C-alpha cells in the first residue's frame, strides 16, 4: 500500500512539473470527451481574417496617403440677385445690388501624384472652369498653385502641374483583371471639407455606363466601362484614387449614384495609363493640336439612307482656325485624316486621330463637298 501511494505521489509531481510529456504520449481531449474537432477551431480563422483585413487597410493608407492631394478653386462670381440691408431707407430695408462680385475659394475635389516633379491626376470635371485658378493642398498641408492643366477631351480626366519637386508618386496597378468582390479602398476629400478621408468596400460591378459629375463643380459627362464600388464616395472625392490591397491605383473615383446608397463609380486606371502615354508622346506638352471645326458624325446607316458618305460632317468652321486657313467649309464631310479613314460610328474618331499628332505637323485632310472629293493640307495649331 505504501509503495502504491509513493508511485501516485511521484506521478503527481511529474505532471505538475511538466515532465509527463517525456513519459507519456500526448492525449487528445476530444477522443475521451467525444467533442467534434471543429469546436476548438471556429473562432480563430475569423479573428485572424479581421486582423488581416485591418492590417491590409492600414498599410495601404500609410503608404499612399502622402500621394493623395486636395484640389481647391478660386474664382470671382457675379450675381444680379444679391440683397443687402439699407438702414437709411426704413420703408424698404432690403435693396437689390445688380452684378455684385463675390470671390469664391473652396476645396472641390481630390487627386493623386504621379511624378516627383509635380504631375497630378484628377477628373476633368474638377478643373473644368477655364476662367478659374486652382490650388493643390498636399498631405503635408503645403499649398501649391496649379500652373498648367491638360484636359483630356475623350475622358473625364486631367493632368495638373505644380512647381515643386521631391513628391511621392503613387503606384499604378492594372484594371483589366479586376474581379467582383475584390477589396478596394478610396481616399479623398468628401464634400470638399474632410481631407484625407478613408473608406473601404468591394468592387460591386464592372463595365457600367454612367453620367459623371458633381454638384460642387456643376459638370457632367457620359462615361462607359467604369468600375462600380460600394466604398462610400461623396462629392469632393472626385479625382481621388481607388486602391487595391497592394496600395496600387486601380481606378479614379468619379461619380455617385443620385438615388442609390453605397454606389460609387471609378474610371479604370488603364485609361489613365493611356492618357499618360499620350501626354509623354508629345514631350510632356500641355498644349494639344486642333484643326478648328465643330462636327457631327455620320454613321454608315445614316449615310446609306441619305445617299451621302460616312464621316465627320462639318457643322461650323472656327474663324481663323487651321481648317479655315486651309479652305475647309461648313457642310463639308471629312472622310480621311492623314490617310486614315474616318469611321462614322465612333463619335470621337476625328479627335482621337488629332491627338496622335503634334502641334506644327502638316496633315492632309480629304473631304466631300457637293459630291466632289477634295484634299487640303492643314498645319495643326495649339488650342488657344
């Protein structure tokens, strides 16, 4: 009996000191309690997923926030309906002051840096007012005047230039392989007030067609093949980056659905890459060539029905423009531009061909006038 008690005492000492693992194999609790293995595993993966997602978002924000900017506008507006108090005329304490001038300064949009020497991407509708001046507020609270603006005539995009160096460009990703449900992060200045606001969501739709714009800028434009997201986007977010989990730009936040909740849209980043490529082809010039005509496209079906030719119908020739100097007239139909056929089903066909040229180039334009074919030589000039 004493020997048995002694053995039990030694066993208790071994167990308490952690030495039992050396003498006995590991015993599975589930085997004896008949518990399903999943009971001991249900909460860990979910907790790990939450922590991982938070870590991804904070890492992306930390890397990209220095590259996101706020864009402000300064302009003088006039109104013929301002009222003001006249204390010296008690019978009519309010009087109208026609054409009163008012200086407006406010933040209206967002953007992001693409070069160390001050190139910034934003939406065209953010900087659509050619009579206004614009400023850029960086994440370090430094203000810079926008000295040049390149507005893309084909898409709701613009490149801004500020005079500074040492900026941090944001990396551009790929938008051709996006998937529904993919995590996205938006950064910008919603309502023109709350700078450096971060929201997250998923890609909820691809290939959408929308009308883009913002109440803050009063400008709308039709866009195709945009990204739909449920990341909260508000007026003022326009021009800011839509980011993937690697901190790369996959889209440019552009618009919100008027009657929908948590529905926003972004222009795919591959369109931005094309803009930058075209910009670089011109040597980084902010000036674009033009010929000076206002036109309407005639598609093939319309041409057949009306027994005319397919092409760009000249509605108006701008006086003093390159087209005017060359001899182009109203009601001409442009059928070729520098040897390339004008397709009537492409509303931007003529503009696209012009953007591939440089200012000062001499191009040959073939037109139809009263069923006769004529060819003119036009020297491209910069848009004034």
